[in-house]
C-alpha cells in the first residue's frame, strides 16, 4: 500500500495473512475465491482515502461472520489481540447481528441488525464507511445471487444505504447505490430509461461541450482559473425527476440529463458569485427557472453550490458552481475531511444516534417501516418560532407536537393545538413542513393523551411523554388506557369492557407476557406498549384465522333483531357480518306490529365457532347490530330457539 509508514504496512500485511487463512477454501456464488471480495472492499476503502486501520478492517470485515481457522471461529477478542483493538471494534461493528460465533437465539430482524450497525457507527463512523464499501462491491456482483434475494438486497440498498450515504454527503456513492439497486428492482424501466438517456447524450454532447468551452474561456478572460466538468444524471435520478414533474419517458430532453459543474479556486471569498455573473454574461439565465443559493444556506447533507439554468443554443442547461472545497465535499461528503482531521471517524453524528433511538422506540418493524424511518431521518426539515424565528431541526414526518416538546417539554404537556404560519387551531398531529413558523397553544387544564405517542417522531418527545405516563397511578393509567382502547377496538366492532376481560383475549395476553388484563391496561396507560395498534392487529389476525379455520368445531350464534320495516335492512346486517369473516347460516324475516307500529323482524343465525373464540364473535355481532342503521333493538337467541328456527326453516323449504 503506497504512502504507508512501515508499521501501517505491517498492519495491513498481518490483516491480509489472517484473512487468507480465515477464508481459505471459501468461494463466492460467482465461483471466485472469497478473498477476492474482501480485497476489492479494501481497495474501495483505500480509494476513498481512509487510513491503514480502516483498510485492515475492510480486509478482515467478514472474518468474525464467516471465517474459520483450524475449524474454529474468530472472535472480536481474538482479533483485538492478533491485530489491534480499533480494527477489532470496526470488524465487530460491521458483522451482522446474529452471525457472531457466540450469538444464541432466533434470527434477528433487519430492525435489530440496523440498530447494532448504527450503535457501532455512532462511536466510530468508519464502521459505516467500510459497510458501504462492502455493500458497493456486493451490489456490483449481485448478478450471481438468486433473483428474490437480489431484490431484497437491492431494496435495502436503495431505501437504507443510499439514504444514509446522502445525509453523509457522499453523493457519488448515493447515485451508484441507486442505479445498482434500481437495475434489479425495476429492470425493464432501468434499461429503457438508460437507453433513452444515452441516445440523447450522444446527440447533444457536441453542443454541450461547446457551451463548456465558452464558459471556461470567459472565466479565463476574467482571471479565474476555473475548471468545467460534465455530468449526466443517473437512471434512478431521472426516474425520480419524472415522477416529481409528471413527465413521461418520451418527454426527456437534454436539460433533464446534463449537469455542468464549474469549479473555481477558493482563495476568493465571492468566487462562486463572480463566476455566476460571468457565465450569465455569456449565456443568459433561463426564463421561469429559479436561481438557488446553497452557498450561504447549505443543503441538509452539507452540500454548498450555486444553481442556475442558462439558455444555450438548443435549449436550457443546468450549471452548478462550486469552489474546490465545495467540490470535494460534493463527491466525498464526510470523506472530504478524512485527510485533514485524524479524528474524523469520531465526529459527533447526532442524526445517526437519532436514527438509532427512533428504531429502538418502535415495535416489530416490517422492512417497509424500516425504510420509511430511514427516509424520514435522512432528510431533516427546519421549523421556526413565530417572532424571533428561532430554528429547530426535525426529521421529516415530525409534527407540531414534536415542536412543542423541542421548545419547552413542560409546557408541551399542556398543549391543545398549534398556530402554524398564522393559522390557529391546527391539530398537534399536523406534520411540519420545511420553513413552518409554529406557535403552540396551551391550556392549564389540558393533559396528554395516549394518542400523542402515535403523533411524535422525535426521541425527546417520546421520552418526555413516557416520563409523564409513568408518573400516573395505576387507576389513572387504566382509565387513560380504557379511553384510548375504546376507540381502537370499536374500529373492529369490539366493546372495550366485555372484550378486555374475555378469556380468549386473556389467553392472548398471557402468551405475550401479560399476566392479567388489569396489568395490560396499566402497561398501555403508562406507554409501556410502544405499538398498541400492532399488538391489537396481531390479535385480530389470529382471531380471523381461527374463525376462518374450516376444521374448527362450530357453534351457532343467534339474534332476534327488530328494526324499521323497510327494504335493505337485512342487506345492511348481512354486509356488516360478512365483512368480519363470519357466515350467515340462515335467517327468517317478517313484518310485525309492535306498539301499533309495523316493524321488520329478523331471526338471524350465524355460523359461529365453538370455544372461547365464540364469545368474541358474539360480542362483535352485537356491536355490529348496535351500529347498523335501522336496527332499533336485538336480543340473543337461546340454543333451543335456534334449533326450533332451524326446523322451521327446513320445513319452509
């Protein structure tokens, strides 16, 4: 490795020899020796400008997960003794949770795997950078992976790794990840867009290069030794552009594809602005296009530049102007500081910690949930207080309630609504937009509601709410939980009091660690169950699977229903019951005078399920009837009545 000191060279050699022994006899799906992958990963890390320890860790990044020497796994502790402690920490951080030699338990979800990676990266950012290099080489060789596995890895790359690369400012890597992933997720679209793009590139390149030469010459005439670079948009970047602007593939033009990058020396404070003035003197700014100044106000990922469209021969062209420092940051992001700051890997990355805490605050995330959270945390927004304009940064999806807790946690507990951009009475659940000015309206009698846990996105807000709910007495917590769950359960036509104390739900609670329903209510009221909707959703899935099981014993459920003597009553009842997975065995309906008024009477029998689950079906049917238009009252039928009705029904047939 060129440019290394003798100790650094020995460190990398020791790492290579250990990796060679650990992966001896192992092959990738492509058929090539496994050592090729780790060496290619190390080359990428070296090319990004990282040091000897990071390169050594890249060489060894799979030894804990997949390596064997004399039939034994290699542990973090052994690696620390053989190489050094930091390299061991880096390799352990990169090693996927669940694949360590001493791991015991079921296979962890992506949520937990990502938590471990982020925990290690928040202590040493190099963990994440080496993981990027590993993923980049894996994506370049993904053709040897089975289709379904390739798609899963591509989705994770697009929705997790490219997002994190973006917030770290590593633009080139972000675009590489996007196109490599998109090729496997949407191959037909990928190749169609690429072919169309490349055709326009071939046709318009001579004209664009003439404009580049004119710009370079004009800068030189004014004493600015500027360089001009030409870039084309990535395939996925173009796809996003179409969706944002409502364009079709055939609408692509040269101005959608080309990006002219002007790089000026950074010794002059206003060099970028001077260059823009000179360029506009040669090619006028395009009409209906906004000039954007990201030199004074950087993008969320730290990139700085001037953005303008110029009117050239044949159409508009995007020009971005940067000085040499901005250009290094544009391509390398956080890596641009590697050579200048020996401790770059230990820099405080608050957003990494925020993302980790956000994942820890969630319950049983699906892959899609994980992708949504990463996207939300990766592109922050800024909201302001109304008068002094004090700024606060939030993840996308944060609400007025998050703003309240960021501004003043104690006062947020009395919040009732928000005034956003002058509009009063806005719900606290309103999502914030970049640039919003927010005032929180309070009432000293107001108290937090459990619904608030669904509306907050920031760890600070969640911690404050949990602290408040934990301070409640058992009775207060249960009352709060009953009010909260009542609305949730009514969505499935289940009455809170009968349902919560039923044996069938009690068995479900026991299987999920809750000894009694009283204890469950207390846990809900204190915010201990992070995703109540998921918990109840799990119950409903199990319930519907049980009543839909054709092998289960059946027990009829009957009701005598009285309502308006109008057409459609039976249809409304049947529709509500069928929507919840239950089948009507038979019904007898007729008109009857009750207190001098003609009423419709329906004797309804549903094919219920035997056992404790039938109790849930019974209360669900009763609640459906209570909310059905036209039903005035109903009473359950006894087993004897149901039997007699069945006989009568058969005789009528």
